[in-house]
């Protein structure tokens, strides 16, 4: 199995699914982790999901396994995030790479 980063939309979908699974507030963290893992866990050989949804993760893994895999996913996300510890030069380069071309007539402003 491999873990992959999720898009913002996938994280939002996982949160919504977790909200439907959790009956009480104290269940929300476990359900959230299960729903994230349903999207992030893939089979190494063909990159297909290991679980179809969060409920399947809850049925197929122990609480300890879900916690450990969720912690690994969080580490992967932190390693992939440039964070605030980048230099000013690196930050400017990131801005250039993510900024689109200026809009005509407004010099890029709103």
C-alpha cells in the first residue's frame, strides 16, 4: 500500500463523509481519519484505492492501525508542504510559479 497526498476537494469530501458517519462529536476524529485514508491509501501496483469509503476503513482496520496510518499521512503532508520556514527567495519563486498572468485592463488586480 502507498499513501498519496489529497487535493483540497478530496479533503473536503472526506470531512463531509466523516460528518455523516460520526454519531457523536467524540467519534469525529476517528471517522475523519478513516475517510481520509479511504482516499489516500492506494495499492502500489495499480494505484487503485484499497478501500471504497470511510466506513470500509472502519470495518477493515483497528483503531490503532487507523491512527498509525493517519499519522504517516500527516508526516507525508508536512514533508510536502513548503511551510513558513522557506527563505524569502524560495517564497518568491513559489509565488512566481503559482501566479497566473496579469489580467488585461486591471494589471492583475480585482
